[in-house]
């Protein structure tokens, strides 16, 4: 797992919603618990500053790092997916978003970027040039700043034959791959004592949340009624919430011990 992924999880846990910046040494101490070297942590902090995710706040000879508005938006999206949207979509309104586009070979790079963004937003390729996603998707997310709007057509619709939705879902999405990621999560976190080699519950909690977010971000949240029986996301979400509750109290205590933070003005 990339160091930036783990750092973002730490920031979501320790910094989001608080007007603070954290000492570089605290980042290093937390990341060492996760097997990330000091050099890799410092490089990641610098890269995140360069990408507009962190801001430096010097205090004497010590350097503190706090969130930027861009990072707050990224972390707030993750919080929404973790605790409000979740892994199991029980929506029964039957609406879908249909999106079509056609870009010539001369715009291959733009085409590849658009496909990546559509998959990230939960779309699956149903037919050549036609993508579908469950529910009413805000196209502003995969098409930021009006990019490619003139090349894309979007419709919100319901299937004429509701009985055909199951096959449509199987055609557009790799359900085996999605289920496999939930099964892998259950294999690791559904055991009585996960990650026995981890140094403490803070490390376990950060690994837990980071892995769960990666699973969620690869799941288009297809309505449960269109998925196979015993869909593993149901059991995996219960395991995540149970394990999170078990680890949180001790992890909070450790955070209080290792985090050196200063208040920063808004």
C-alpha cells in the first residue's frame, strides 16, 4: 500500500475537523508503526505539499504540516463513503445513469483519462461507448471544471424490463473481482486476532481503515437486489464496523501520546 494512502488515513483520523497542524516527527512515529521508513515518510510529506494536499507551518526549529482545503475535501469524501454511503446499497428506486461518448484516436489520452474517471465514479462499460452507473450520478465528479462536457451525453433512466437488470449488471461489471476484494478483506479482518505482528491497535486501525477504503473505492455500489445471494460486502461491512469499534479506544489513547500538534488560524 502506498505511503500516501496510509498518511491520508492518519490525517482523517487525527486532523480532519480540527484546526491543527502535526509535527513532522509525529508523522514519522506513526508511519514507522506501519513499516514505512522515515525517508519514505518525509518524501511523501514533501510530495503532498507539492500536490496541494498539505501546508507547512514552521514553529521555531520544528516543522508542522496541516491540511489544505483540497485535502479536507478528499478526506470528507472518504468519511462520507465510510460512514454514510457504506458498502451495501439497498436503494430500490431503480434509476440508472447512462453515459455515452466518442473520442477519436487522435484524442486517445483524453479517452483513457475519461474511462479511468468513469470507473472511479462507479460506471461500468455496458456496450461500446455506453456506460452505466446505479442511481443518479453527479457528472461534475468525473468531469471536473467542465472538461469534455461537449463530448459526453448523459441520461437518467429506468430499465424497460426490470428483470433484465441482473444480466446488464453482469455484462457491465466484473462481479467476481469485486466480490473477491471483499472476501480478501474478510479473510484478514474477520479472524479473532488480525495482524498479530502489528505493534499496537493504532497501527491495526490505520491498516483497517486504509484497506477498507480501497475496497470501497473499487466498488460501484450496485443495488443489493441485483447482486448474487450472500454478497460478501454485507458480512465485510459488519466485520469492518465491529473491528473499528474494538480498536478505536486504544488507538485514540496512543494518538494522544504520539501526536504533537499546534493550533493554526483559519
